[in-house]
């Protein structure tokens, strides 16, 4: 077998525009070690606290600072008690309320609505009197947490395999249950816009399940019957790939992308292709191929992107694993918005061979799952060796509930000092409740044995992403595909793409011509390589100086998914090639409530360590709970996959004709407008 290169020599086009970039700057030197070994230096600036008038380094003098030891630049104080939100354990005044009159204020009462019971046997923050599963950490209060036997909803890989081995269910029944669930909920619109997570379903899925059922138990792979959806920029040999563009609808690859082939080899069932932002160029899950995808918890909210469809499908229990890609925010935001576990691996950890071309210095491929263990198992088999002798990492063996004991985790409160103010402070912009969610997460890490190092600043990073690559890479990708528009310039001239991608057919063609300049390409790559290498060294030197194992900050500074706003914190790993793991840390107060996530960043190659940390955190806190889905009003028959796929194509065409052909922005296609398009099909 010929192994693909970890960082391909070929170039690619980087299209993700989720966060704006600051101007270029020179790289400053690495920070000096702590100059206060015998006294505190809260902001790590080399000035000991007794001599420092601004101990936390937030440019607010201690005498006027309502959180003098914690960087809190906006000085918010929701309950006006003199403590800033970021250092107030009860920022909404819960320390003044006791709803159940048991003498324990609501802020610290594990069961604030049931008097006389302060016990919490499983330590999930829900008192035993209120806990529907008091012996298993289940802060999300999913009623299935204590259930026995196999259930489609929230099932883990281990639970499914145990049920198959016990003879309780067959792979064919597992696949049919997923198809039925999709049919009932994916385009349901009785009370709001649809989920719309799929481009196509796999016409071979049922046959694949029967094939797997026929295997003797000893020949079943570690991913036996695991249902997988792939983002619409992965090549597969049995499903279409369009990169979100209506002009490429019907394109069929002759081979699988590297990650797809590896999962298939281990027994996975490729269930379908998930929606994405067109050309992976935004964060709203809107494309001319598919229309709009809605957030699984509130379909009027942003599903995140560009891997939005994969996240929606996994969170809604349409599949067990989703494959996504990430340049900046494309996996992190959808995972955070849907209460999922995912990891943006070190660049080169997973081959991007067979994916729509992207900047080789910041393109990453990774799985999304409802729990850390399932995510780790999938990632293990997507891993790409440098050579045939390299042993595969055992990511499935990270089930250590004490992994956080002794870990040193730095909380990043400030990024590059010449950064856009919206993105300079990772915790800036959220309300008091969301501050409390993040503060509670930090506390829970400490409870699990981690040492927290506050006020870490990555102030010397160069946050400018490198948009490098050329369109001839796209042409090379198209050369392995059968379809009507397999010449890139012909695709440009077809105008079968959303108006927010190109100003005109000629601008698309001209851009391609400019980007075929090989000298320009090599120069861009060299500059990017130096910049990203410097950033990685900057991060790792700071972690060495402060003896840190990981860095912690929110995925989304605003907390949960919004409709149009985002302050994503994606560029630290994007501009440094380092790995970042995403995990759920709590819930918003919205109705319905929405997941909120954080991320842990580590040194290059630290995937196993990061996964072990979030496994321990997830096991102790158990925040995940499934969304409540709309259900079709009409009787639902068994899925006719060809009819299903034809309807999705017609829906994408309708969205393109109604809005996206001449659109200036993805949000021109509103949730209500897209709902009407679905209703018009019925």
C-alpha cells in the first residue's frame, strides 16, 4: 500500500472566511521565564505582584478592578455586588436566593428545588433527589443514561456492539433504525425550519449492513456497523460529492478519500453525505447544493460550519460518527453548538488525500461524535502513518478517569496584542450566565485533579492565516471525478454557484489563472511555513516556561449558537498546526437550551493526552443530552433512498433559484424562507 504524505507537496485553495485576519507583523521573541519564583506573578509579566499595580494584566489598575487577580477587561458585574462576572461564583445573584428554603443558597445547592437533600452521589451537579440517574454522572439528565439494552438514541459504539453480540439487534436493524429516524425528523417542519442534514443517503447502505451481518464474529472490525456520515467535500466511491455547489450535483468519485477508506476497512457503514457551507467558505451551513441546515437544538439558530451537516446528523442521532474538515472553526463551532466531542488534530495526523483541496498548512480532517470514546476510536483508524513501519496510536485506550490528576492547564485570557479587539480576548462578549458555565468548567477540572494556571496570554502570536494554494489543485481533484462539469473553468462559467462565492464568472476564471502562477505558489508556501512554525514554537515555549500540559479557552466567545453572530476562537491552532480537542461544558438559559463548549490545545502530537483529559472531564460531568426534534405530521413509510435523494436535490435547486444564485451573503436565505421551500415540496 502506498501511504499518502502527511503534508502534501501539492498546494490548495483556502476558502474559509469565518474570522477576519489582522495585518502581518514581525515575530517577537519568546517570553522570558517567570521572574518571581518566591512570590506571585499573576499575569506572568516578570513583575512580582507586590510591585505590580495591575496584577492580572488587563490594563485596569488593581484599585479600580472588580477582579484584580483575573483578566477581565470588560469589567462586567451583572448582580452589582462588586465582584466581576468572571471571578464571581454566583454572577447572577444566586447567592442571595434559596428557592427550596433548605438553608443552602441556589448557587451551591446541587438540588436547588428540593429541600433537605444536598447529596450528589455521582458528582454531576444534580442532587440525588432531582437526579434521574443518581449513580452515573449525567448532568444533562438524559433519561436514557441508566437504560439497559440497545437504543438508537445516544447509543455508543460499545453499547451497539454489545447488543449485536448478544443477538438483541442486527446490523441491518441498526441501519434501518437510523434511516427511519432520518425520515421522521430531517425535513420535519411542523413548528419551525427543518434540520436538513443530508445531501444524499447511500443507496448501498442496506446491502452493506447485510454483508456485515454475514461475517463471523471473529472477522468483524472494530468499527463494525458504525454508521458514518461524511461531509460533502470527501470523495467516496459510492456517494456524490459537490463541495456544496449546485453545479457539481451528481459528481461521482472513482475512489474513497483516505479517511473514508480507512473507516470502511474497519467495518463502518457509510450512511450518507452531510451538508456543508458552499466551498467551506462560511460558518452558517448554507449551500446551493442543499439550502440551509438548522441547529439540532433550535433550527432557527446557526448550525455552525463549515461542517454543520455532519454535526447536526450526529447530534440528532442520525449517525454515530460524522466526518468534518477544519481550516478555522469548521469543526470546532459545529461541535460546540451541538454538544459533541471532536478534535482538530496536528496537521498531518490525518491525511487529507481525497478531500476538496485546502491550504495544506491548516486543513485538518477529523471525526465528530456524541462522546469522547467514540470520537477517539474513529480518529485512531483515520490516523495516517509516516511510513509502513509506524505503529498506530492506541487512542481507544484512553479510558482513565484520573487522567486530569496532576495536569497543569493554562486558561488563555488574551491573544495577540495587535489582534482585532473582538478576537483578542477569548472570554469577551459573553453574558454572566455563560461566564458562570466556563467558570464552573474550570472548577470541575480542578475537582478532577488539574492545577489551573490563570491569565495565560498568547500575546506574541502572528494570527494572520495563510490563504495559500492554486486552482490547478481543484482541477486535479476533479480529474478523479465523473460528472458534467469536471473542468474548473467551465464550472466558473456555468454560474451554478451561489453569488456570495464569486462576483462573476470571469472573476472566478481570473482568480484561477492568477493562482496557477507556480512561483507565487512556492513563495506563499514558504512564508506560511515559517509563520506557522514560529507560532508553534511560540506556543510550546510558553507552555514549557509555565510547565503547562494544555491551554483552555472557549470555542465561541458568545457561548451558545446565535443566529448570525459569532466570535470564534479558532485561529490559535489554525496558525500553529497544533491539536485542539472540543468538548461540551454546559448549557445556555435559552428555550430550548443550547450546548456550550470549550477547547483544550496541546503541543504537536499530543492527541492522546488531550483526549484522555476530556474523557475524564466528560465522565465526571456528563453534560451531553439529545435535542428534542420536530417530527413529521404525516405517516412515515420506509425510506425510499432514491426518492429521498431526488427530493434533497430539488430542495437545493429551489433554494438556489429563489435566493442563492444572486445572493451577497448566506443569511439571505432565511430560516422561514427555507421552511416555505420545504412546505412547497409537500
